[in-house]
């Protein structure tokens, strides 16, 4: 599996911190605020009470599976059978289970380039053929039925399509009608759609947040407590499974990990309290304010095109001209020099797009406001 280019930047960030130098980290895709109060208090109470916290069923605690079904009623007006909710070790765990259950070696699975690198790397490790769809501004950096037709025409049928909306690194979203069209295309071509919806709840523009199960429950929906609820380290996510995959995923989950983290599962039930939704919504409002600040300062940075930042907390930007002017080799070298000279850490695009990412960077605004402001000031002065 290829290592991430951002690792070099993170090593350099650590060296700077060790040396007592300033760092303005705009590279981590991680909310800083932590879990909702109710979740933390419940976890503390369970530990205090000396609960044994042993293994749970492989697909998770029934009470949490029911709570997740309730979440789909609340957000999407959808009735979900809790028996088709699989609790997983982060959405990362859901991808491994979903890909293992749905695809076999040699299967062709399409995804957007630029995109989240783990999909590509996990699928490759499982022996699937990854079909990268070159998604640019014209497609809002998202797969379209036309791109899928072209991929079939060029190389044969697709067993699957992986979609993320809002996406990482671009933050772009497909809206309801676009998602409906992709679901219809997949149904018509006997192609399994895997819909990564882990950034739902963190939406900034006027695009509608749409769930793939509103269109077709033969799709696999993947989500997580990591982003909207800020629970990255609790390692808890879930998948909504097509009827015929619930059994296979149960067997796989039991064999691979026995069960997802038990303390996190118990505590996560409280993520669905009114207070937790209110806290998560307040965090999302904070990201929206950060996005406004960033868009306001963007002209002063002298960057090229940026992907429309519909949601999540990322801005993906073309800095190829800046790289060329500076005489740097690529965005990795440019980001390394930026960090060295200003203390600002960005993520080079190569991790998301091995072809065109050499000229792009991802800025994460999931940081605190002071760090974002200071980082943007340094960036404008450096540009
Ligand atoms: C698009 C996307 N999907 C999935 C993940 C994995 O998140 P987790 O395993 O914490 O749910 C990430 C993490 O950054 C991501 O950006």
C-alpha cells in the first residue's frame, strides 16, 4: 500500500513543534472539539460504574442499531430496519467489510479522482481493479452517469461505484437528482453503489444532503460518528446493508474484529440526544463560519481554481502556477517549503490524485478560528 505524501509534512510538523517553532496546521481532516457532552458523560459513568464492557454482537449493540435507524427517520424521513444496520470500527471498518462482502478479486470498481485514497488502496489490496474516473470542474469533481458509461465502454462492466458526498478532498456534493441518476445507472447496470455519507451534517452551500437509501436500498450507505459528532478516536461508524449482504457482513465482522469498540458503542447511543445534535450542529455552524472567512481571504492567496466547497471542511485548490513560479518540483515540495518558511501545514494533492494532484493542495478548516486566521495571514503574506 502506498504511504501518504502528507506523512512527510506531519513528520516536519512534529520536528517544528519539538523545536518550539510555530505550527498552523490546516492539514488534518479532524474536528478539534471532541465528542458531545452526553457521550463523554455516559462513557465516564460506565467506566465509573465498573461495567464489564465485554464483547457485543458482531454487528453491534441492538440499542445503538435502533438509535441509528431513528437518525435516518429524523434526517431523511426514512424507515430503516435496525437489522440492516451494521456498527463498524469507524467508517474505515465499514469499507473493508462492504468491499469484502460485495466485491471479488478482479472486479472493476469505479471511483472519483481526486478522491479519498483509502478506497483505492483497500480495493487494490483486495485484488479489485480500481477504475479511476477523472472528475474535474465540469463534473463538480463527482462521478456522473456519462463517466460511468465511458468507463464501461473502455474496459467492461463495473461491479461497483464508490461515491462520497460531501467528498474528501474537494468538499463537493451530489444533490438529490444527481444521486438519483447515479442510483438508477447502478440499478440498470447491476453495479453496487457504495455511498460514503460520513460528512453529512457538515454542509455549507445550498446543495441538498441526499441519502442513497432514499433512492435505492440495494446500495450500501456508509457513515460515521467521526466527523459531524467529532468522535474520530472513538472508532465508530456504520453501514446500511442491502438485505442479502447483512448475513455475509455479520460473518465477516465476527471473524475480523469480533465486535466494534464496546465503550464507544454504549456511549454513542447518547450522540442522538437533543443536546448532542445541538452541539454537533453548533460545530457545523463553526465550520461554515470558517468557510466564509476562507472564501473571503481566498483572492489574497493568489491560488488558481478551487473546487466548490459544498460541505465537509476542505478546500481543494490548484496551486500549479505558484509551484511553477517558485521552481518547486511539485505540491509536496511546495508544501514542505511553505511549512518551513511560515509554519503553515497543508496537505499535498498527490494523496488524492496521483495524476493531477501534483499541482493541488487541500486546506482543512476543521481547526480553531485563531489557528485558521493566523494561518491565512501567513499564507497571504507568503503568496
Ligand atoms: C471521505 C472519508 N471517508 C472515510 C473516512 C474514514 O473515517 P472514519 O474511519 O474515522 O469513520 C474519512 C476520514 O477522513 C474520509 O475523509
